[in-house]
């Protein structure tokens, strides 16, 4: 018995009832194919277990079939240098790339490097996904360089007016408002904020302003002396909480700009003899897996990393296909646990 020949695009065209040219357009992501035809072709591809010859395809289309994910190193107590918030997003990005038939190249970058220049005139990847960035005002210039180079990219971060490129982000202002309303509802009126509250860190700043808006509606406000800068790490949260305690100003709640900051702050409060939540209510932001296992379990704001990862990939692929793309703000939701005094014991 002869060896079965390899499945070709002609076989896919026959199964889907379309022309070979239409199959080719679907496989290279052309926007000229309607949704129903694209569905039939993709179904035929799966049924026949067709594998795209990426090398030949890239020669024809000048595309690599690869997306690059640039992770910027964060301070962590282990050797990963990955903010735990991004780990679940990394999984959803990987799955989304697989669904769309693309490979994913993951690369660590240091913010001090000229990483933005590495992709000019490069066929490493068809586009970039950017996670993490530190000081936005320093980072913005590199985003502008990517735009000037014509690099297709999308980033996770605050959606800002006039920003370079496309962003997928959370409604940080609403998330901060949810925390403020929650703590006020528990009778907490002097709320400290741990995290940078300036345009250098726009996501943290929006969380601060959202909480402040909730307080102002109640005739109160965030107090300057109760705000301490901190980057997103447990150690920074611990140090910020100690600084706050050293100021000897009265406060009955802490809103930390991230869960990592909140977890570090709770350790500092415990060492200082302050009980959470009895003396000080604590809330974070992100809902990383560690939040539910903290002692006490952490009240926080949930960001949908699964949806975010899928949207990052879909938005980038749309750019690659020269389709119109807009930045997207995802909703935030409150997760109440024991650290604020209102969750289950």
C-alpha cells in the first residue's frame, strides 16, 4: 500500500468548498475574507490536521508567523523577575497565539536597554506584546520610537489620551473607587495609599484618584501625609508601611496599589502590633493567586487576565492584518475578603 500523501491547501479548499486562493488568504490572515468563509476554512484545517509550512509562508508574505512578548524585569524575591500578576496573563497569551496558529517568542528586557531598536528592520516577529514598563514618562519615548519605525505593537497598561500605540488596560479609576466605597462602608475614613500617585505611574495614580473621588463624595479626601511611594513588590510594601507608621499620623485603612504591596504592608503592620483588619483594614489591587492565601486573605480588585491576554493577541493580529484597532479598557470588580473586615472569617 502506498504512503499517503501530505495534506495540501488544495485538499483544504475542496473540503471547505472554496478556492485555493481563498485558503491562502485565510492562512495568511487577510482581512478580505468574510467571517463565515474563514470559519469553514479553519474548520477544514482542523479536520485534516493541516500544518502550515511557516518558512514557505513567511517567504511569500514577508511574515514570520511569530509574535514577540517582551517582559520587563520586576524586583522579585526569587529568580523569576516576573510580577506574579503577569504569569496568568502569560498563559492566556500563549493559548491565544496557539488558537490563531502563531508561535510566541518570549524575551526578557531591561528597561535601561534600547530594546525598542532591536525590532527595527527585523524579521524576528510580526509584532510585539509589551508587559510591564516601570516609569511611564521614561517609557513613552521608546513607544514613540516604535510608532515611528512602523512596528506593530500592543501593550498592557493604562489607556491614556494621546498615547503612542494601542493599549489594553483595566478601569483603574473605577477599581479605586470601588475600594474607597467599600472601606467607607465599613466606617473607615482615614485611608492611607501605598504606591506612586503621579503621572510617572498612571495606573497607580488612577487607583489613587478613584479612591479619592469616593471619599470626596462623602465629604472627605485622601491626605497627602498618608501617601507613600512604592513599586509593586512585597519588600517595597513592607518599607512603605514602615514609613507610614513612622509618620505617626492616624489612619484606619490601607489601600495598596497592588496586591504585592498590600501583602508586604500587612507584614509590617503585624510586626508593629497593628491587627488586620481589627485595627487597620487593608485592600490591594490585581487579585493575584497569592491574595486569597495571604493571612488574612486579601480584599482586592480583580483584573481579568484571561480576557486581557486574548485581547492583546487579537488586537496585535488585527494590526498585522491592517485592520482598524482601538485601545480597550476592561472593567474592574471588587473581591471582598477578610483583610478589610467584611469577608468570610
